[in-house]
C-alpha cells in the first residue's frame, strides 16, 4: 500500500466531501524517486500546473509541491534511494453539485510507495503487449493531462489478468493508436521514429517528453503525428516510455513481433547518458 | 454540506487508497427522498446495479442499499419529508495502479443533504438555459451511467456564474444535443416529443425513464433518437427532467424562446398524477 501525507502529516483518509472523490475533479503525477530526489521534477511540475490552469484549479507553487514531497519522503518507511511518489491535487471539499463553490483550499496529497521494477529480461528482450478493446474517447479538452477521471484506463487494464502481458495499447474511438494504459509508445522504422500525437486524448508522459527532447538534441528524426494501428505491423521496433521504468522495448503485440534493434539501443543509451538509469542497455 | 454514512455509522472520511478517489472507479445515484421514502427507487437500483455490471464492480443487493439508505436517514438531521440522498459505490481500496487487485470489499457511502427547490416561477414560466462550450466525448462504453468520472460536467457547469441561468445544455463532440449538466432534455413539436438517445454519452436519468414510461402508457409519441442542436430552434417547447425537480419547462436558450404550452402541461399533469409532486402544474 501507499503511505499518504497531507499538510506535512501522515494522512490516511480524505474528506468524504472531496470533489476528487465525487467527480474526479483533480489531477495527479506519479514520480520516480531516485537517490532521494524526484526525477524529471520540472516536467512533472509543469504538467501539473499547466493542467490545473486548463481545468481552472488552483495549483500550489513549485516550492510548496517540493516541500510537501520532501516532507513525505522524510516521514516514509520506503527506500528513499528508489521509490515512487504520487502527488494528487483536487478542487478540495465542496457541497453537492458540479459547480465549484468559491475558491476553497485545494486538496494536496503526497503518497509514497515502493518501486516496482521490471526484470532485466524485460529490458533486454522486450515485453509482451496486447491491444485493448477499451477505446479512449476523443476529448481534446482533457488531452495530455493526468486527470482523476481514469475509468478508461481502469477498464483497459482490467481486460487481462495474464501476468506475462506487461502493457495494453489503447486506440481512440477513431482507430488511432494513442498510448498504453500507463505508458507512451514509440514506433521505429529504420533510423526514424514516430510517436502518436496526444492532441485528442491520452496522457503526455514526462518520459515521452524527455525522450523527444533527447532525440531532438541528438538530431534523430521523430515525428509526432496521428498513427494508425496498422503501423505497428510495418515497424521494425516498438518501445514504451514511463516515468518509472524509463524505456522498455516491446517483444510482441498480437501477431507482430520485434527485437530491440540498433535504433532502440541508441535511444536507450541516450536515456541512460541523461541520467535515467533503469534496466540493462 | 452533506452528512455521510458508511456501514451504518457516520463517516466523514474515506480511505486515501480508495479507487473512487484516484481513478473515479465507481458510480453514484442521487435520489429524492419524499415522506421518508426514496422516489423512483427501483429505477435507481436498476441503474446502479446495471452500471456496476458493465464496469465489473460488485454491487450490493437491493436490501443492503435500502437498509444503508434508511439507516442514514434515521441518523441524519435533514428533513426526512423532503431531502436528497446520494449513494456512492466504488471499487474500494487498492494499491497504486489501474489494475483492480482481487475482489476486495466495495466502498458504499450514503450521503444526506437538504433539498434545493426551484421557485414556483421556474415551474410556471420556465427556466433559462445556456449552451455549454464543453463537449461530451463520444464513449459508448460509459453512455447512460453516472460514473465518478464527471469532469466534463464540472467544466460545463463552471462555464457560468450567472444565477439567472438554471442549466447548461451539452452537445457531444459531433454537435448532437445530449443533455444538461444535471438533467435530461425533451423537445416538443405540437403533440409529439423527442429526447436525445443516450447511446454514445450522457446519463440516462431516472426521471427521463419515468417520463418515457408515462408517455408510452398514455399513447403520446416520443422518439428517442439523435437530435441536432438546430432542433432547439424548431421546437415549440423544451423541458428538463431530473430526479429532484421532476420536470421543468425551459423559457429560453440563447436566441430561442419558449412558453410552457398544452403538450408540456399535459406531460406535467401526468407526472403529478404519477405521484411526482414538485412545483405548480
């Protein structure tokens, strides 16, 4: 389970009047803690604050987010060298009804959990994927954000119980490939890469952003555009990105199989050189 | 505020690990309590249980729902003759991650609040509507249900602060008229009626169902089909349905104006005759 903290104290409950509970009126971030520090902190803060602005929520400033996080880490029993932090921001308490009443204090919770680490074999040989039946609705108003409205991801993830399947890819209701239930996806063709545009639905992951930045700096071509699901079949390789595991190659999805090739290894080495040290390169 | 009860006791908090809070992994019902009894109880129970099945959630049986509700009413300070009950059902507590771990106990909360009653003038002369900019995403997998994923309704309702506007109508991303933020909508042309199909998005309200049943029994024609927003302009009248207020005529929406006419009055009289006694007929 997760240890939760709010206002600098352990906090294992929230108000039954919280708008996060009733309406999913809020946002979250899931951060990797490495050597006591949150990884890709600036990207997480930027996404949380940018999303809060889009939803009309009050976002705490960076120093408040950071002090809450460090205070939670101080009080937690988890291994500060390697654990997971989750920040949840909601519209706070309110009376019944969709209307937000005034500008009450937001709810800010920080949770600390143990890290779950994929095996070396996942990093070396790739992970098994499936295509989910659950579709992501096209809703540009929420695209990119990690809101507390996550029923699509819940239903998609609960389509399978076979632990040999690591992740499910989700399409939108127009058959475009968007992302995994908890990851973003990149497709490789020779030396060029493509990742689905996150403009209609899906989450703009911080590790996706980091990879895109590194690719750009290295002069490696990566287009961000609409991707049809059929492009999985014409790709030389596929990999996933996520704040916790970094980059993981895919081994197969349905009838398509891949092996981590030269371009994937180049990307993985770049990621490692940037300080994201997870499984084998 | 609302008084909350769980497992037969007052309960003003929920676990910080509740999946309703983190993912909106749950459902709710908002019931009108009149003379100590929940109105349209069978419809509420049927929707909650049917939706739970669709989401793969464990729903309590009718007797458990009823005993929790009556116990909450017994303990509440609200006026049992006229108040609001809210039932919230979630997937319960769970570790971090979209996957539901096993079949842990669901969370079942019952909240009691004071009733908010529209003025007699609203019932006599109609209410003002607006068209919301926030669109409902097309997601047939959730259509009809009151899930805890309600950010679209929150953003739509927070588009206006002018208290003279009673309700906002929402379109889907394909420009179809679907429903209000907290109500369903019927359009009148002469003696015939139409209400939007709730097959792609929107909530299938219990009062909408009650009205459709009464219209059918009375031999009044009402089609349930896709409705373009332009049909507002060609309608003789428009009314809203909701579990609390019953039926309310609309006075205007943007440039369109209406007056409660003969067909509306016939519907309102039918509703009253069925035992739904709210404002003036």
